[in-house]
């Protein structure tokens, strides 16, 4: 395990894997990313991040069922590992603790978050 | 998804590109994702945009995690080279016999190619070593003979000079008399006389041919009529040095012609790859002095004509100008002139019916082809032996592949193996060449010396590499194609394709060998046919020597005196010996001659008793006799009488060069030219003035004694001259020197081809026995006789040989027929040759196989079945 830190883009992708669940494969993740952020991303970039996350041990993958949409080809479905969950949680906790220390938001506004 | 989108597809090129660089295990998912993206874009965007996006996506996969590892970055080539080298040497050590077979075969093949290559290069550079050599041309003449044409190098004396004057594109022209016409001429100073061969030329000779002048100016040396330019060698021989020779006077003489000359220049010896060889040159004006009564006009042909055209001259238009030129000079026609590049004539010197018909180039092509085939046969051995041995290396290949060697690294391994062997063969081949070159030079009558130049080294290495590549390619592709899983499962069914390929290659080899055997047989038979053919005259026990000195004035008394000598049967003089075309004329007319149809006659000056001496049969009339005045009589051959269409020719009068002559005899046709030619019309004329050759007949069985007597008599009779005689049959055989050379060369090369093929067969038999060892053991136990097993093993190969024979016979028939066509008189292609070739091939095969199969007698079934 070389690197266990989670980058920003990596974190987003990791979250999308969790959100999409059974449908978490490179094309769908890219699609969802574009829909929700309004930014474009290439499938290669998503795929590259996914494989990096898998190298770090945050993701597992296996080949899904073939589908006619893809010319009968199978897709690689990613799932978050326990380590991945932990890393996400750690990242979220860290951010929350930072928000809590940020004066303008430290009061009521945070509760709506 | 909408149906119509289905028809739009992403660009196949982009897909190809992706697959080329993408890791194989990612291909499926990535292609799937990209397809989904593409079709989802199509739903609300244009096809063009979707396609563009596909390209964009493909390029975005150029990321380290997705890109294949290319070998370029992975392998250490030097390490692999060392590894391959080690494997190759180990493999050589392990299979010594097949290594030896390959080494012998490839080195012989390479040696053949190198020798032939040297020969071809040498021939190719013939006559090409002059400055502005591409501007030098030669004029040839097509003479009408009957309804065909005969091409001659001889041209009118004045042609060169007049052409240069009248055609502006021609810078310089020179006549040139071939040096062999005057090879017995003598150059003498007081107290020294040296035989040298030289040529009469025009004054511009050295401006056309850039022979290097050691002394003298090329514009001046031949200006003066009494000048002579001699070679460095001749200067040394006569004067002892170049300096000493300059300005000295010498006497030139031949027979009883004499002329005083002054050395005006010295040239560097003529290089050996030049077809015109001479020791001296001097102005042709002297020829007209020594032979004063020679008619000089446009239909009397003697020297060759060379000229140098101005730079950039269009040779086709020049050629038509030369044709027009002779039409104006000689309106009655009879022959046409045409122009060919000087250096072309050496390789393309054969003309048939006035048309170019090859020449030495044919032999060059033939031998290049043979050398190439010998090498191919050797390469085939390599292929066959290494693929046959594949079963033994199966496990090696399997392990290599299982560990991770891919196909290309296996291919490079086998190629380096074959390269190593061909490099080793090259060193052996070079040794062979070094040893064989003197003999080769002797056979080809050449002076080839190997000088190391980078071109030669580059050529040698490229031949070697190509050999390695050819011989290694098939085994490399074949062996590397095995699937490791099959190998270990033992599922290696010997693929039928490979077996057939191997058999096909053996058939190819043997067909070539059999073609060579048959061809050599036929060439030999034709040559012995030529040498033993009844020529219509007797050439045995006849010697001839030049008439010189005192003999020239007293020919008849010399003859009557030598007749007294023991062992000498008789003598007669003549213009030259009977061999080859000598002097031709069209100046013979008769009553009823069709003026449109010129007939060219061979003009043969002879003395009394010549026809009897040569045993030429007189059909009608009589031979020349001392009892008659013979100054206006002719004897003709049958062909001449037929060509003239005369009936009862004896006593008829014809006109030769304006003088009436009576036909007194008709002789049977005899072959005065080589058997390539038909017999042409000929007349004999009694001509004691132009007698250059003395012919003497010796008694059979007493030749040695007779020559000793003659030699002793000659020295006392003709002091100052040496007795240079030649046997007529030797001279006759010299006409066929090039045929003999071809016969000898093809014999050797056919020998090599056969040797190499047999070596290959030897190796294959050994392998086949080894593979079938257990089968043989079982057969022996079950009671098969040794002979039965022998039959079984040789049957397989005999089938192959029979197929080869069936292929070889028609091919060699065509080749032989083609070759024999060039002879006017040739042997019949009997079935015997082909039978002999076939039987020879089968015998050879059985012999080769039996060398191996002898082993099966010693096989003890117990040994081969227990291991």
C-alpha cells in the first residue's frame, strides 16, 4: 500500500461508487459526475482514478453481466471495501471538525447541513 | 436505444488504436464503456460529435495504468543476445551431426555464391574502366547471307575515319584490328627479337580509350605514320625499361612483311578486364603499306570500328545516321551497319540473324541462378533438419513459453541460432574460396583476385544475413507457434502442414539436383559429339606453324625437303589453318547471278597438295596440281555450288574481283567453322603470295620423332626463328573453350548441389530412424526382417524422389532443348539421358539412406523398448 490519503476527486468518485451501488462502473460514474457537478470528465480519467483507488485498497471490483447496450460486453462493477468506508468516514469527520472550528458556521447554520 | 442509431458505429480506426495500446485485460470493459458513452451521446447529439467524443475518450485512455508495456522499453537487447547466443551454442553442441550437415551445406553454398559473385562482378566490369566509357561505341555490320543475316565485327578500312569526318556527333573514330590477328608478329631491335601481339589503329586511338600513357601525349603519339606505342611490359622486354625505349627505332615484322617504326609512347599494360588485349599499337596506314595490293573500298571488311560520340548524343538518331551513311556510300547494299555501346558487346556479343541474342550474359545468368539454387538447397537442409528436430525441443519451447517468453522472443532466438550458423559457415566458406580461387581462375580463364573493400565486406555480410534469415525463418515461425498447454499434454500432433512442407522442400531440392545431373550429362555428350564429329577433313596428326623467314621465299622447296624427314608424310601451305571464318568476299559473280541476292563466299587461299593433305573429299573435277597453271582456277564446296545454282560446274567460268576464273573442282562440304554455324559457301584459290601457315602431316605413331626431326631441320633451315607449332586438333578444341569451361563449371556446381541435397537426406533419414526406434523394435520382435524394415524406411524417401524425377524431367527437357538450339549440329535428346538422371538420383538416394539404415541391423529391440 503506497498511498492511503484520499484526494478530492478520488473522494468524489468513491462517493459515487457508494451512491450508484450495483451500477457503479466507469461510464455510469462519469455520467453521474457530469450530471451532478456540471463538469465534463473523460471515462479514461474516471477509470484511471478507479483503478488507483483499487490499488490503494479502497475499492474492489468484479466483472458484471454482459449487456446488449455495450455490444454484449461485460462491465466492471466496483464496490467500496471496509478500508474505503473508513477512509471516507475519516475524511468526512475531518472536514466536519474543520467546519466546527470555522466561526461563522460554528453556530446554527451547521445544523441545517 | 433507438434502432436507427445502431447503424452508426464509432470509428474503427479509433477502436484499432485503442486496442493497440490498451492492456489486453482491460479491452472488454473499456470498449463496453466507450460504446455506451457513444450511443448515449447519439441520443441527443450528432453522429459527428459522438464520433469526435469517441476519439477524445480513446486519447484519454493514454494513461500509464491502461497502456500496455511495450517490449521496446522492457527488454535489454544485449542481455537477450547473450542469452540467445548461449542457447544456440548449447544446441549446436547437443546436435552435433545436424550442425555439421548444416555447416558443410551452408558453407559450400556460400562459397559457390561468393565465387560466382566474384566472377559475375569481374565480367560485369569488363570494358567499363575507361573515362567517358559510356560515350564509346562500336559499329557492327549485318551481312545478308541467303535469306538471313550474319553479324560481323569487321568493317571497311575507311569507315572510322570517314564517319568521324562526316557525322558531327562523332568526336573521334578509330579502326582497330584485333590483336590476335597479329599475335605472331615480332618486334625487334638489333640483337633482340620478341613476339608480341598488337593492333593497327587510327591516330585518335588514345583520345577514345583512356589507356594511361606513361610517356607521350595522347593527341600526338600516333600522328606520325612510323610511330609505335608499346606497353610498359614490352618496353621492359625489349629495352629493359620505359626510359630506354622512348624514341628508339624498332622493326615490326610478320611473315615477310616488315616495317621500321619509332617508339613514340609507352602505355600502362592493358588491364586484364578488357576484351581488347594488345602489347603495342601503331597507325593503320602501315597496314596499307605492308599489304599494298589490298583493295580498299566500301565492301572489303577488315578492322573493327570504334568511335567516341559527343556528350549527350542521342544514340538512336546516331544509329540511323550511320545506317544512312553506308546506304549513300554503297547504294548496291549487301550489308547494313549499326551501333552498339562498346562495353555492351562483351556481354551481349551473340547475334542471330542480325538480332541481338544474348552472349556471355546468358552464362552469367545461368551460373548466378545455379549458385543461388545451391544456396537455397543448403538453406532447405537447415529448415528441414530444424523443423524435423522440433519434437525434441518441444519441452524447451513449452517451458520457455510457460515462463513468459512470447512468440517474438522465441523467433529471435531461432533466428539468432541460424545467424550464428551462417556466420560460422561464412568463415568456412571464405577459407574454401581462398583455396579454390586459383582453380576457379584456371577454369574460367580469369585473374580474379580478392581485395578487401567495404563493398565486398558489406556484400558478404548481407549474403550471410539473408542466408541466415531464409534458413531460420521457417523453423522460427513453425517452432514458435506451438501452444504450451498442448506441448505438456503431449497433444502435439505432428501437424500435417509441416510434414508436407518438409516433403515439398525435399522434392524441390531433389528436382533441382536431378535437373542439374541431366543437364550436365547432356552438355558433356554434346561436347564430345562436337569433338568427334566427322568434320569432312582430317585434323589428327596435323601440325601447323607460321611461315616465316627463309621459308617464305622457298615454300615449295621447304615442303619437298621436309617430306624426306622420317615421320613426316607431307606438307602444304595455306592462308590460315582451316578453323573459323577467315576472309570473306561478295566479289564473285557468275552467269545467271541474281544481282539482288548477294552471296558471301569464304575465300580460302591454299597451296598444292593442301586438299589431299587434309583429306577433303573431291566430288567432281580435280584438286590443284603442279601440272597445270593454277592462277585463274577455283575449287568450290557443295554449298557454294548450290548457292550459285550451277549445274555441271566443272569448266564453268566465274568472275572474281573482275578476273575470270574457271571452276576446276567441287569438294564435299566440311566444317571449317565451329559447329554453331552451318557450312557456308567457300572457294579455294591457289595463292602462294598470301601463305601464312605451313601445314604438315605426321605419320601416326611417329609424332614425337617427326617433331624432333622437324624442329632440328627448322632451326638449321630458318636460323633466327623458333619452331612454334600447334597440333590442329588442339587448335580445333580451342574453339570450344567456352563450352568446356561451362561443362567443367556446371559439373562442379551440380556436384555441390547433389552433395548438399544428399547431406540433407542423410540428416532426415537419421532423424526418421531415431523417431521410429520403438516402432522398429516392435516390428523386430514381431518377426519383421531387417530387409522389410529397410524397405519400409526407404520407401518413404523413394516416393519423394520419384515425384522429384517426374518434376525434373520435363523441366530439364525444356532447358536442354533450348541450349542445344544454338548448335547447327547437335545430339538428339534421347530418353537415355533422362533415364540415366533418374536412375542416378534413385541410386544416390538409396546409397545415402543405406548409410543410415545400416544402423537398424544393429538395433537390439530390448534396448530401444526398455528406456
